[in-house]
């Protein structure tokens, strides 16, 4: 499994300007690297046509298969600085050797107004930040690897990490795990199918709940 981000594709026609649409909501998926998050995110996007992926901006270089505007907006550190100064980010974080990642307010708000549910695949601090801004409008789910050993094994199996980044990701994963109990829900990914079933049911009821408000 690779850790590249997932994109939604457009399955539903865009609502027109004149449509009266109910504001959408936010689903935040957080998992330490190697916990299966990318696969789960892809499946959610596939199963819920009203869900769209939040494409973040980042200063890290694209991986070979990644597409600008679909996986990330790949921007320069200068462009990132300028966006920070213009207060264009809902949240942003810096990690892995100075690389920065941020979610753009304009993109998120535009889709929420159109009634879409926005799926965030971000790290723990950004997730907490968004949850504190959106409260009940956001569902924050933490996907936990069953054990440290499994986490290490999954990271190694990806084969995309040097020893140095493997260690960085591992340290970060351990830090992220300490935040798990601050989330609305924690799901242990001991078995991908079981984990997805639980996630799907949580997301499904959150989306339906929102319709009755
Ligand atoms: P990667 O470089 O593997 O694509 O992502 C590294 C980490 O950055 C992942 O945990 C990913 O979820 C997180 N990330 C991606 N976009 C954002 C963002 O907009 N904000 C924050 N805070 N983290 C992000």
C-alpha cells in the first residue's frame, strides 16, 4: 500500500447556483503512517457520492504518481508563506524536515456550501484544529494500528521509506497515538474489512444525522 493521497473524482453533477442546498459537513480521518488510512479514504470516497476529498497544499515534492490539484496542490515555500500571510489556510502544519501542509479555507468552504461532505486525510494536530473550529459539523475518526510491531511492519512493507524517514514516521506515529482519545471515535485496524465496515457505519450515521438538523 502506498501513502499517496486519494482524490474523489466527481460522481455527482455540481449543484447549480440557484439550488437550495443544505450545508455539508466534515469527516476527518487520522491515522499514523501505515495504519491503512489511504485505502479507507479511497473506499469512503467511492461509496459516498456526496463526499469530496480535501486537497491540501504542500511544499513537499510530488511523488511519481501524484497529480497537482488532485493529490495535493504542490507549491513553493514562497507561495506557501504568501498564503499563510493572506490567512488562506484553515490550518497548516510543518513537519518532516520543514515540509509544510495546509488546508485551504476557500476550497473547503466552497464545497461545504454546495452541500458536499468533505473528507480530510490529515495529521493529528491539523485534525484537532479543524475539529475545534467546526465542532459538531465535523466527525473526527482516529484509525489505530493494532500494535507497534504491525505499524513498523506496514511502514517497512511500503518500501517507500529510507531508514531515516522510516524512523521519523515511526516517531511521529507514536506521538500521534497519544492523541487518539481526543477523537470522536477510535477504530483499531486489525482487519481492514472489519475496520472499514465500522468506519462506513459511523460515517453513514453522521451524514444522515446531519440531514435531520
Ligand atoms: P504525505 O507526505 O505522506 O502525503 O503526508 C504526510 C502527512 O501530512 C500525512 O499524515 C498527511 O495526512 C498530512 N497532511 C496532508 N495534508 C495536510 C494538511 O492540509 N494539514 C495537515 N495538518 N496535515 C496534512
